[in-house]
């Protein structure tokens, strides 16, 4: 759930309405287990309705991209961010050098995967 983007005022209103209904109608007629299930249903419904959730999916779903390549891709991104932020020529040189090496590594892994699949 993305709690920072949640609409907590609407959740508060919904729970306040349920509280009024609870004190008026429910107390005399229902047992504690039923009251708990009603409260839980209202609370879970409010969270589902007013707090957005995020679906996570993997971007690199390629069979030749293994954990070491993913780690290197993350390092490449960090080097790029550092070079962009600093703007120094040495940072850009480090990024370009690492970029070429990871590009070769990905191409080699892809070729090995194709070779294994084809025969």
C-alpha cells in the first residue's frame, strides 16, 4: 500500500459513520464476534478503497539476465546518476567504461542463451 497517498479524512469519516451505527444499532443485537467481523470488514474495505496499492512486477524478465547482470545494471544506473549529478568528466568516463563492459556481458549472456536453446 502507498500510505503517503492515502485519503485518511475519508477513512476517518467512514469509521465515524460506522461508530455511530455501532453504538446505536449493533450493541444490543449482536455478539462480540459479529461486531468484530463487521468492524474488520469496514476497516479493510476502507483501506482498499482509500489507500492506493502498487502492483510490483519485474522489468527484466529475460532468461539470460541473471543476478550478477542485474547487480551490474543497478551499478551502471548508480554511476549514471552520479555522473549526471556531478557533471565531472571523470565520472562520465567511469560510467561509459562500465556501460561498455556491462553491454558486452549482456551480449555474451544472450549469445550463450541462444546457443544453449538452439543446440
